[in-house]
């Protein structure tokens, strides 16, 4: 008696939408690498996945493919580690459930840090816009992360990213200031910032980290703020607080 | 890459290429083809290995029931898959947690052994230190040839452990070494596709062991 073949193929296959998501993520990642990015890999519940992604990029299995900077962030406080490590232009890749509190926090902060984000997972999807690239498997089986399906997704991401390097003309976006969802030109409509210091001693304003660097921001409208809070910055002022988990 | 060799595939290749639409379509098609290839390989691997999975699960379940522990190990990406497999046994999504850990996980031990006695012995020396007669050694490799893994499996066999090797290609030295009790071979030439099938093999073995420990019989 032979097992039915169709369900196995379907379970491991990739639908058109997921394949398009993967292609877009690979091109964005290649563009960031070409501009000097480091890839930060995090997987609080399955640390080996973070290590596997990092080693894939650092030491490719295909001889001749370039080594790219990728680091697994697996310590006890990945948000703090990412905060101090991530530089503008970098990429954060998470392998985690949509409910993972540390990954949720990191993904929200990524915009203030100037980082692009890729989120791999399964089950209930993260809310729209939670990451720049969401590579998601709908199957909610809690065992899915250990069946090779995530491994397939990040293997493909690596393979496609290297295909992009064969197209140097496409590695520089047409308008570098308007890449993806963080548009510097339009930034004055409201940019996400993370409070570094709530009140600078000789100034009274808060020192805030945004995608473009550090700046002093008037926080009068949203007082009190604490280090780590996320705020929306408009014309030098914080106009709203973005979440309650920053403290 | 020269425009002559691939120009017919990518009409806008080279630095003047500005429209990513055709590249994105090409990448997506490539992703789907590779995913289908991976799934087909997983399916054929599971079919070919069904008997081995059942036999190995019988012996693993017996050893866990007798108080045995499982050590997993590999190099590079395979070391992370070995860690995932150990995590699956020790911290399962459901069922009974069982003692298993990755011998690559402790950087103090790995670097001490690598520096003092040589990298080929990083796992076998840990087998000597840890193992008891009911234990199990599981090596994950794509080539089946890595010296640190074959030496560890040989040491494990000498000490009465159950020895399991995961390999790709034609199975390499794992497949011909009679000190390897079970050799699971994923018949592919691609490291990535091999690892994807090995992950599913590991999961199926784990599921079959859980089934046996829960009192079930048969293929699980």
C-alpha cells in the first residue's frame, strides 16, 4: 500500500504568493548587502535556526559564493543586543511565531534603527506591516519549525539572494531615498524614533534615535517618556507614543 | 557572468538593467521549482527509509526507556540541524521530553578540544566523557565523510552506544562503515535539499519514538 503523494508535495511546496514574497525579500536583502549591511539573525525559541541562517551567509556551501556578514543573536536579551549592534541599513531576520514578544519588540524598533526586517514563521500571521518581508507558512502545527520547512525558506532566501548578485544593475534602487517603506524624503510626516535619553541635561529635549541618526526631540506632548520608548517624530517634536512596552 | 552566455535569459543583464520585474518573476519561479524538488525528495526519502525509521525508533525507544541519553552532532549548518533534533527530543511540542543534547552547543568544550587535541576529536572526546551503554550517538552530515563525525561514531560504537548517521549523496563513509548501526541516506547532490530532507527524517524518527514510548506499536 503506497502513501498518497499529493499531500506531501503540497505541504512542502510553495504557493505563488509565498514565492513572490521570497523573491522580493531576496532582492531587498541583496541590495542591503551590496550597500554594506550586516544581517542579524534572531530566533528566541529555536536558536539553531538563527545559527543556521548566519552560517549559511558567512560560509556558503556553494564554493565560490561570496561570504556575507551575518550574525546570530541568541543571548538572554536579544533586543538589547540588537539595539547596540544594528546600524542603519542593516537587516534583521527573525524565525519566530507572530506572538514572540522579543521579536515583536525588535520588529517595531527596527524602523527607528534604520533596519529592514524579514520575518519567517508559521501559524497566525503577524499584523500587516509588522515586518518589511513576511515569509509565512499558514500551517499552525507547533512541530512545523522542526520539519525542515523553515530550513527550506531560508535556504531559498540565500540561494535567491546570490542570484541577485548576478544582476548588479538592480542592486541599487532607482531612488535610494525612497526604498521600501522608510522614505526619507517624506519622513517629516512622522518618523519612528526610540528614546535614548528622556531629557538631555542642558537642553531639556530628549535624545532620540531614528533611521537617520540621533537627534534632539521635544517630548512635551507625550510626557513622560523613558529610555526605550518608541515615539513618532514630526518636525522636531514627538507627536505620539507608539507602544507601551518600551519601558 | 558574461552577457553572451545568459543574454537570451536576461535581456537587461548588466549594469544598465534597471527594471527588476523580470528578475523577481524569475526568482519566484526558481523558488517554486526548488521547493517542489525539496518536497519530492522528502517524499522519496521517507519512502525509502520507512523500514529503517521503524527499526531505529524501536531501538531508540528501548534505550530511552532504559535511561539512555542521545548526543547529536554535526558541522556547520548540520550542527544547527543536530541541535534542532536534540531540542525536539528534549523540548518537544507535545509528548514526553527525553534527554538529548548537541555536542556542538558548548563553545568552551568545542574550542578547548579543537585547540588541545585537534578538531577531528571534538565530538569523540565528548563521547568518551559522557557516554554510558544505553546512550545513542546521532551524527548529521551531508557528505557522510567528515572525520570528526566518523571518529565519534566509531568511539560510540566501541562503547556500546547505538550509532546513527545522516548523510547525503551516496552515503559516504557512513554507509559502508559497519560501526554505523543506521545510516539514513538522502539521495541528492544538493547540500540544501539534503538538509531539508534530513530535518524531516529526524522529525519522523522522533514521532515514531514518541509513539512507541506512549505504548503504541507499528509504524507510528
